[in-house]
């Protein structure tokens, strides 16, 4: 069998590869061994928790990873089927490092691993993943990991179900019992939401009527891709919300760590609007617990709506603007002890959840806000969705620097603009009418990503079209 090059599928944030050509059980075993040596033993940890999604390859890969861990005398708790935020819960509640086997929304032939330190702290390229990759490669190239470990004892492997504990923890953070009755359509895309939603929202104790779509766990994704970021994957949910005259629709991705929302008309709700809504609730909670608003921080990224900092700062709380990507959000969350952070990709992070992301908790906040008043969701969310936006538009560009320069040149001709390069190029028109744009290069493809927001539809369309013309000329 030809040598597997781990650098081809171990990237900045996680492991994501074809099974078994890239990610096989022998590779998982070597990665488990490396994880124990790079993350677990240096921190003097003695245990690891491992979970997996519904893909056919996940149980075998997670078991092989566990074998690599226990070869170094570290004990493993297998929690079986779980969402990614369920694994983060386990890592936080048990205060041990963790590994989640999932490829999120990728097709069935893929699988992957998300790794964390104790307390759900992330492991990425700059925080151990590169060392894990290199050590696993060395192990694979040289032979049996048991001969290489030198451990005095082999760790134990035990099994434990934490689903109910996870559900109760979330329900303690957001109490939905006193809200008005809501009809909720939920599309889990045959992913792990079909496992977690019934436990958290559907046990009959809450004033929620759940209309399920694709709750059957099926890692082949027979109905549609489990990626709600793509508009075509929301169509079944939108139709069902209208058909059932529901109050709200929720869509989870494959590993259920992201959540998208549609209103009672079936119209998508911007993740930035969800960020602003949840932020105000978390700020109010912190203030009620005795914090001064000026001591409360909210993190958002460069492509979030301008409404987010405006709404947050109107409460007296502080905002922290950061680059796109969970490693940057989590780092800023921890540095500023932020109560909440939101990304336009529908990842939502909570201090009460070990600064990790959980789509379920964000969904519960939206349900609580809707249930606490009588307006339909479209009216409730209007105060948080102040500006028309283009959404992210990708363009294939060979010379990304030249295309970005053309956008900068066009913008300079508009007058009254400022710019920054925190993440790509952000240009803001300081005069009236307000608009801003961001142009960012993809890390993995020859793509330039454009986001535009403006005070009105006409301005947004004009700026979007001009920027696209500059990029694609």
C-alpha cells in the first residue's frame, strides 16, 4: 500500500479526508497515539473523551483512535453518537481532552477529526495540530505504535452516554418552559441533529410542537447535503414552514454545531441578526448577574453586519472585531472573557459553554426570544437586521492581489472611504449612504470572497456590482 501523506488532508483547524484512501483506521490509530503524546501527556492529563457522528466509518475510526491513545497509558471514554457541541460539552464537563469524528457537511466518502484540549480549548495548526500530524506521520512510516510508545501500562476504554447530561446542561442555560407555544420545523439533514434535537427540545416538557425533517441518521445524506449555508439546502425547510404555518424553522448542519434560522414566511434570517439578538440576551443576563455593561464583551468577525457592533454598543457593552475562523473567535473570546461571539457562517460561541460553539444553544436563545413576546419572528428580527447585504460571493481569480487592487482603486474614487486589512481588505464608505465591502482570499482555493453591506438595497446592489466587475475584469 502506498504511503499516506497526512499533510494532504490535515489542515489548519481539523482533519478532513477520504475514507479509507486518506483517513483509514491505521491512520486514526497513529493520530490517536500522536494526540496522546502532544496534547494529553505534556498537560499531565490521564483521560480522553471521544465521540463520533453517524457516518458508517465513524465507529471504527473512533475506536482505532482510542487504541492509539490507550497505548500510552491514557484512559478513554467513548461517548458514541454525538454532535460536535456534544463532544465539547463532554470535554468541558469532564475537563479532559477530546476528539470528535465527523466531516461535518462533507459528502459520505469523507470523514474527519476535530480535536480539543481539556475544557474544549481548540487544537489547531498553531496549537498542536502540526505536531500531531508530523508525529503521526513518523509513527506510520516506522511501524507499530505499541512498540514505539514505551508506556508502562495500557489505558482502559469505557463507554458512557452523555446525551441526557448535555441536554439538561443546555436547558439550564436557556429555560424555554414559560414561553408561548411555538410550532417549529427542524431540518437536521440526516445529521446529528436528529440525535440531539429530540433530547433537548422534543421530550414533551417544553411548549414546542416539533415538525421533524430528515431526523433519520444517515451518513449518505439521501435527501440533501447537510450544509444549510447553501440556499438550495434550505428549500425543503422553507416549504415545510409555509405548509405547516409554523412560527420558525431551524436547520442544522451534519455535525449539528451550526444552526440556521428561517422565519414564519420561510425567509432566511441572517446569521448576523441572530448574532445581534443573542448578544443582547447574553449582555442582559450578565448585567442581571451584576456585571457592569462596560465589562461585558461580544466578539464578531469582519464580515458580520454593521448592525452587530451598533446594537451591542448601544447597550453599553464592548465589541471585539476579529478575523473569520473559529480559532480566531475562540482566542479573542478567551482573551476578553467575552460572554458571546458570533460568525456570519452561523457558528455561535458562548462563555457559558467553555467559549466553544454550539448551534443548539443559539437556537434555544432564538426560540426563547420568540416565545417571550407575541410578534412573529419576521417582526422580532427586523430590529436586528438593519442593512441589506450581498451574502458571500465567490469568484475564481488567478491573480488575487491584482483583483483586490482593482477593488481598492475603484473604492478610492468614491471618496470618504477608510480601509483596514485585519482579514483581507475591508473598505468602509464613511459618508452617506453608508456601505462597506470586504474582499478575502480563500486559503485553499483560487477564490476571492466578496461581502457587501449598505444602508439601502440600491446602494448595496451598486457597490456589489461595481466590486464584482473590478474583481472579474
